[in-house]
C-alpha cells in the first residue's frame, strides 16, 4: 500500500508540473523531476525501514 501511495504522489506531482510546463524553464524542469523522484523514493525507503523495524519489534519475544 505504501508503494501505491508513493506512486500516486509521484503521478500527482508530475501532472502538476505538466500543467505548468510552459511556465517553467526547460533546463530547470528536469532538475525538478529528478528532485521529486529522489525525495519520493527517499520517503518511501524511510517509511519501509520504519515499518520493518516495528514489525520486527512486534515479532520479537517479550523480555521478562
């Protein structure tokens, strides 16, 4: 589900850029696209790492 939400966010951001493409300098547009993709991937990675950490903590036996 997190991956789907990440993809939806990327698509929404890219659609917004596309709507305003004429207002954006061509050389800068690629930088925006790269920055957005990197940030979304980073946030997804952080979310997955947190999820895995919590899942492992829940699965570990309780200490007396």
